[in-house]
C-alpha cells in the first residue's frame, strides 16, 4: 500500500512536469510565430506628403483594363514561308495576337509583291496572286490574326517610276484599274480563306498619307479621293468590312492633321457623291525623340481625340497608334532601333500606358519587344508583363496633384488590388527620384483589415540586362561606334560584329537579369481608418507593380 502511494506521487510529479514542459514549448512556438508575423508586418507610421499623395477609390470604376499592346507591324511578308518565322512567332505569342501587314499590294523598292502584271487588250487587269496565297497560307499557320494595309500602288499603275522613301507614293493614274486590282486582291483572299474569316480582318488605306512625298506624292484632296474610291470598292466585295484611313504622321513635317475626320463626317464622297465616308477606326503614328527631353503624347493626341468626339458617329470608334517607338537617342541618333531597351524605355512605356487609357487609345502597335540576336526581351517587356497581370480588371479612380511624368494606374481584378506605380524622367542621366503615397479606400478595402503585399520592380538594377551587356562587350574590346545609337534594342547600332559573340557567351546571365524580379513577398499591410496607405520610393526611371490581396 505504501508502495502504491509512493508510485502515485512520482506519477503526479512526472505528469505535472510533462504538462509544464508542453506549455512552455507551446509558448515558445507561439512566440516564434508571433515574431515571424511581426517581421512581415508594416508597422511604420507613414507621414504623407500631400503634394505626392494619390487618392484611390477602389469602389469607383472608370474603365476596363484592356489590352492595347498585342498587334505588331510587319513590312516583309515573304518571310511567312519560312519555318523560322513560325518558330519566332511562337516565342512572342505571350503578348502578340495580330500582325499589321504593310505594303502588301506592291510598289515597293525591293519589288516584292508584284502581283499586278498589267492589262490585256480589253482593259482587264492581269494578276498573279500565287505569291500572296503562299505567304498568307504560311501566316495563317501561326494562328494569329492578319490585318491588311492597302498602301503603295503598284509601280505600273502610276506612270514614271519615282522611288520615294518607302517606294511608290503616287496615286493611280486610272482609278478604274485600281478598283479592279483591289477587287481581285480581296476576291483572292476570300476564295482562299472564306468570307467569314476575311471580313474579320482590318483594312487600312495607306500609310502616313499626310507625309509628302515620302508616303504620299499627292495633295490632301487627292488622298481623300483615293480613300473614298478604295473604301467604296472594298465595301462592294465585303459590305461589312472593317476599314479606316492611313495612320497620320504627327511630326512637324505633316502636311495636314484632323482634316480626314471632317471629310469622313461631312465631306462629299468622291466615289458616291453622298455625304461622308465609312471610317471604322482612326489611327496615328507616335514617335518620341529622347533628345527632345519631353513626352509629347498630350499635345499630339488631344486634338485628334477632341475632333473625333465632336462627331457622334466617330466618338467611340477605335482610336489607335499604329506606329510607335522612341525614334532617336539623346544624341539625336536614330539607327535601326525603334525603342530604348533600358529602364528609360520602361518608365516611358508606363507613362504612355497611363496616358493611353486617359485618352481612350484602343491599341498601340508595337514593332517588337525583343533584342536583336536573341529571344531576350528589353526592359519594356517587363512593363507589358505587369500590364498582363492587370488585364481584364477594372481601372478605378485615382486623384492626385503630382507634377512630372509619374503616377499610379490602379486596378481591381477579382479580390486583388493592383497598383502600377511609375516615375519617368526625360533625360537618361537624371537622378530625380520620386516618392508617391497611394491612399486606397472604398470597395474591397472595407472588407479586410489586413492585406498581403507583393511587389515587382523595374529600374537600373532590376529587370534590365542591357547595362551588363554593354559592360561585357566593352570589356571584350569589341569596336564601338561612338556615333551609333546607344541603348537601342539593336546592339549592332552601337557595336561592331563581335558583340553577338559576347551575348551568346553570357546568355544565361542576361536571361536572369532580363526577368521581372519580385522585390517584396507577402509583406503584411494593416488598414487604418478603413484606408490602405503606402509609401512607394521610385528611382529616376522606374516602374513598380504592387499587388494587394486580403489576408
């Protein structure tokens, strides 16, 4: 009996010790959990600079976050017959959906697309569209959508051959012959691919017709006549065709500006004698020049948007920029490159995206976001990746008094709030950093007191490989063309042939540097007074995507 009591005492002591041990362990584990959560939480009190605050109402929708970036121009269609073209298209299908095919009808300096073969004794045109069908069959294998530019008139239709900058820029001498040609061209496409398919393609009449003589060796009214007759013939073949005028040049050398909109709205149609002409879309060219130290978008686009808005039938038609890029570097050098491949090009592109949504630009045709000699993407493509994350969401109201080329594009997509925050300076060597303070309320914000934040960053040290490539090429002793364009998307503009060997030798390093990096992961943000307040520090040329999810 005494032994049993003794054993019970021992058991009780051991049991108490065991429970105490478990409780102690539990407290330690909870303490570690609390410490981890505390490390992730943003506890710093943010003091807002009112001049840099961006007030965002997550419950006030201002428009859709639509895709404007998925069409690219193509000048040489004979490449469609190459298996390498199909392979190259597969590499860009993540952001490309359509190709705009330029100078398809002939009249080219290289004498490609010579489908027109003259007329017979009865005045009927002779054509050979076998090359067209071969090329278009190759293109259609990609699964992408073609768009057709009805631009240069075949040489033989315009009399004496005068080679302007982009080939034949003269109108047809006989519009009866031109009508036959347009009709035969369209019928060939319909016979091969079917009316159901072809009527979904866009048709643009000419390229930069207000750029004389480089693209149009004729008067303004001669272009209006050319447009009216071409539209009339297209509609005879495809009654519900999607058709519009050529993309207008927006440089100082342009001969005329908004006149074509007035003509299509109230002018006398040269083909029908009636008032007005079909215009299903309207488009411009827009090129920036880094050496001008500005962003011209507002001054260029605003008059055209205002003119379209002045006619009810045109206020809501697609308004596109069908040529686009950074045409010159800071040294006034153009080269073959049509964009800047560094963080400067990225911050500019984010600025343009914000303005494009403000002015209801439907599409911006992109010459390409790849870098010559590889499948590597320039930094601007990382902005596209950010936009793709936001695509399909709702853009919401943002109000600020911030000066300069910086701001926020806020989007609500499902239960996620996205903020694309950017700071752009027009000079490459600028050191003007910026801090913005997004203050978010309304909508989803009232439903959660804690948010999980992820952040992605593009700046000189994130999402850019071009600086490293230049450093390596120079270290390898490759010849540098000091009068060549710098930091374009074609290194051959700046360096002698050896640059490609350096690129290939270091390709794995550049692939890593070119990726869009995540710079913050699952940081915990607390709401205060039903608001989310953030402090976003931005380098001189930088873009950040902030992703907020309820915790």
